[in-house]
C-alpha cells in the first residue's frame, strides 16, 4: 500500500511540475485564438522566453526578474507576429512558422555570443524559482511523503492557477473579454459598433506572447533548471493541442494541460523505474497522447468563426 501511495504522490508531483509551462502557454494561445488570430508561434515564443529568463536569472540571481523578462521577450515576438498578421494581413500560419524558426535561432546565436556555448545555461539554486512549503511537510511515512510531493512544489505552480482564475475573469466578466470574443466571431459587426478590431487583436497577440514567454521561463527556471536548445521542443504545440482539447476556453485548456503534464510525469516515473522499457518509447508518451487527443476532439471544438481570417476595415 505504501508503494502505491508513494507512486501516486510522485506522479502528482511530476504532473504539477510539467503542467505550469504548458498552462501559461495555453492561456496565451487562448487570448490569440479567441480574438481571431492563429498563433502557432507559441513554441518559438516559449523558447525565447526560456532563454531570456535563464540568462537574466543567471546574471542577476533574481528568479522573478528573469521570469518577467522571459515574458517580455515572448511579448516582443508576439508583437512581431501581430504586426505581420494584424497590421499587414500576412498569412498567420506562415508568420507563426517563421517565429518558430526565428526565435530559437536568436536564442542560440545570443547564447553563443554571451556564454560561448549554445548547449547549456545552468542556473544556481538561488537563481531558480523558489519552492513553497518545503519546510512544512517532512519526509517519513507514506502519507507525509504524499503530502510533501503535492504541496512542496515550485511557486510557479501556485502562480499559474492564480493567473488562470484572473484569465477566466477577464474572458467572461469584463468588457475587454466580451469584445475580444466578439472580434473572433464577428469582426465587421464589432467595427460597426465602434470597436477597434485591429487594436484588440494586437493586444491579445501581445498577451499571448507574454504568457508563452512566462511558460518558457517557467520551464527553464523550475521544471528543468537549465536552458538547452531542446528545452521547449514540442511543448508549444502540446499547449496548442490543449487549447483545442479545451474548446478554446481557459478552464478547458487547464484540463488538457493537466492531462499532458501527467503524461510527461509518467514518462519520468517510468523512465526512472526498474521496468525494462525503451527510453525512446517512453519519450513518445506525451506526443502520442497529443495525437490521440487531436483525433478525438479537434472536430468537436468550436473554432471562432473569424479565426485565421485577416481583418480589413470596411469603408
């Protein structure tokens, strides 16, 4: 029985460890998609956020400054995507793909210039996002270990669920949220009511980049504790899959991120167990589940009617 409790506790801990980066990025994707702009550049924005957050924390020793700077770096690329798609009407898929190539390239070149290495940026313990309640729960019995695994986690885990509540409130309880959702459904009707569709979409794309940057910074400063060029590989697309699974709603995206976070946690648990399973097969778990979820749920998601369609002001 104790082994079962310990195993469940480890899986929950791993789930809470891998969920925050996905959930930050998924909430950002919700802002962009609901306003009518496809943003598949989430992956690139996460990568530049991961690099910037780790670099700032490395030099300043302040994890929260690095965390915010990671978000701002993602916002810069979100602004670039917004200018190309919202302002100039560029193809949103092509622009997002370009971001996914450009942002990791900038991160690797800058890492080479600053650290003379593009492989790894390690972080000192004081530069990482701190853990909470690590001294409240002690190890010993199976149940005490279980409680410690659940609650003695990084501050970013608690923060992401607070941000989720704020995002839900913005989506459904504010005038901006109403206008944002309307711009994704009927932009011409919004314009006729005096709503600036382009400005609303630009703000949403910038928020999307900021949230994705926070997710990337969270990955390097809490989940993996270092930046590597492969730190974010696939995470941005998994976050987008979670948004589709959640029908473009932040609370639905949370469920998808918890599912994919659990899959990543299972990958770690199985990989460190005594089971004789190929490491390559284990690493496939999150991506196989992502494909299955897309097959099952992509047709059931209500995509905003104007999503992906450039808006041209009527004269």
